[in-house]
C-alpha cells in the first residue's frame, strides 16, 4: 500500500512477527508511520512504513488463509465421499481422562508439600 491510501481508524491486514493479523490504525506517529492496535491480542503495534500494510481487512476474507481454500475436516476423511471425521472410541477418552486425573492429583500433592 501507499502512505496516502492509509486511513486513521481503518482496519488493515499487517504482517506482525511473521504472521498476518488485523490491525486498527489509531493515529499517526510523531516519529513517522502509525500507531495501531493488533485486534487479535489488543496489543499496541508500531507501523513504520506502509509496506507492512497488505490490504484493507474485509470480514468476508480470512486473514491467515488463502482465498478460496478448501477446509478439510480435522481428523481426516473426505466430505465429498461421505466420510466424516473419526470419533475416538470410549477406551481412548477414558484413558485420557484417567491420565488427566493422575496429573491433577500429582499437582495437588506437590502444592500441599510446598505449603508445608
């Protein structure tokens, strides 16, 4: 983008720490560039040049994904063939719950020891 295309209070897609995120431009910086707010983390961001601004953000276009990308189910399967995502059986969920309970018990024991 170019400097003259940037609007205060506008929301833009900006590359911050290697990731594309939505940033609201709050004001012009007295040192050049703009001060903005990262909308995903609510942290302030300093934008030194318009080169970091990729485009104006639109609600229809996801920021981190390519436009027109096909999303697949998380556990595999092809939705066109009628295959759905796999669901864990009862033994898998039971073993997970047991291990989580053991971990919580160990943490509580350690905290009790630390209090003594």
